[in-house]
């Protein structure tokens, strides 16, 4: 690890702690060259998954982009940041467990809708309207009818 103060490549770990969640390690280090102290973090980097868009383009899976879309659907609704973070984590974990490294965008959209439907019906319909590209009010009404006719899991 290169020292941020002097650039020396020689350091010594003086303390190691695992995060509360158990998904990262914090290490306190001291540079043997200038004796400056600094902190580094280690975390698991999952194998990259690609999202295949409707037009065939491929994008790296981006949990931040997913979170932003979910947060937009949940705007001004009684859905907390923690609930949104949990949805993103569940979906990211499901993608990481999947055997495929390429996930069609429609599958990702369905995963999001399944999660939103469990916590807030308005957020679900908002997301569905963008995801399914509703063209008119009839499509909204059909989605709401279908939602009320089908029990939530």
C-alpha cells in the first residue's frame, strides 16, 4: 500500500477491525518511511454482471443507478432509506448468486417491481409506468386492476 503522505510502499498494519455487517475490514497502518498513519478498507468485489438493455447494449450492473430509480419511484411515499437500501442489497445479492453474468433488463425490472409491490403499491405503479412504458391512462388502470386482483406475496 502506497503511503498517501510520502508515497513509500512499505507500511505496517497496527490495527485490524471487521465491520459490524461483516462485509469489510478496516486496517490502520503506519508508514515505515515517514511514520504517517492512515486507514484502508478491504471489501469483497463481486464478479461483474452486465445488464443487457432492450436495444442490445450492455452496461455494468450499477447498484447506485438501481437505487436512484427505486428512490425516484418511492419519492414522497412512506418508504425509508433503509428499506430502499435493503431492496438494492437483495437484488444485488440475487444477481451475484445468479449463474449468468448477463442479466436482461426486463428481468431486473421484474425483480424491482416484485420488491416494490411488497412495500408500497404507489411506488410499484410509478416504477411499472416507466419500466413498461405506459402510453396512456388505460395502461395505468389495467396495471392497478391486475395488482388488486393478484394477492401480494
